[in-house]
């Protein structure tokens, strides 16, 4: 969900305040770091499913 928020904030960057885009990036970075700490990962099939949503 954090990645989706970041994606949408980049997509509509010209319509959103810069603080919103910055906040979205910080949230995405935080969740990515937590996932790396927890050693969470997706296999190829799961990754394709996420990309093609």
C-alpha cells in the first residue's frame, strides 16, 4: 500500500504539494527497510502478480 501511495504521488506530482510527495517517499522507504529487516521477499510468480495488478 505504501508503494501504491508513492506511485500515485509521483504520477500526480504536479497536482500535489511537494510535502505530500516527500511524505509518500519517506513512508515507502520506511516500509522497504522494515521488509528487508524481516527478510520478506516475493518469488517470481508473486512479483508478476503484484506488477500486473
